């Protein structure tokens, strides 16, 4: 079974939850957020632990807690 990460996106009025495979790129997360929140990818900056996440890196590159029962909180700015 593939590792997954559950994200709660803060920084707006809504706090959506998005489930992603850890092997997917940050760009895929941004595209999912664009579909859900109607915020263009080009306007998105995702931060985690005071670090802007790079589009071309995989989710598992970052120190997210993978396959646990709690959410990773990232800020959309």
C-alpha cells in the first residue's frame, strides 16, 4: 500500500482536507488545491515549518508524518 499524507490547508476562510500520495510532487498538491479552492497554482505558496515547498520535490522529501492518524497543517499564502 502506498504511503499517504493528509493535509489541512490553512490561510483562508475554508480549511479543506486533501489526501495525497507521499510519492506525488508538491505541484500535484497545488493542482488539487486549485481544483478545490479555485486558487491558481501560480498564486500558491505552500509553507511547512517556515519553509516554502518546491513544486518539483515529492511530498516525502519533506518531514511530514506519513501514515499516521493526524493531519499535516500547511499554510497557503
